[in-house]
C-alpha cells in the first residue's frame, strides 16, 4: 500500500477554502500510527453494516421506466433541456398529458 500524498500547506483549487484549511486542527499521522490503522468495518462492525444497508439501491418502482431510443426535433429537446435538470421527466409528463394517460 502506498502512502497518499499529504498536502502540508494550503493549495487553492482542491475543493476547500483557506478558512477550512486553517480550521482543521489534526496532527499528521506518524508512520507507526499509519501502520497500525485498521479498516473501519473491523473497528465498528455494526456501523459498517448499517452503512452498507443504507447504500443499497432505491426501492423498486411498481411501474419501472424503460430506456428507448427515439428521435425528436432539436428545438423540442432544447425547449425541455432549457428547464434544467429533470427535462426527461418533464417530457414524459407532457407526453402523458397529451395522450390522456
């Protein structure tokens, strides 16, 4: 197992601000501490089992959606995509409304 590269000073662009870096008050692990580290699941088996249970798939739908390949005019696609995330669901709802389903 190779040791991860540890930043010893703040470097911008890593997903946290300087204030976050300054707020952390944890010493760097020594080689002995790093070598004696144990997997989370070995130290906290009940918590690990709970995490695994919670990471499962979402419940099965009674009416699962099926992928299909279909062609639409670009302006129709642009119209729905302009509404942001969820455009495919909005398109599905519009088709349901038009068909009376």
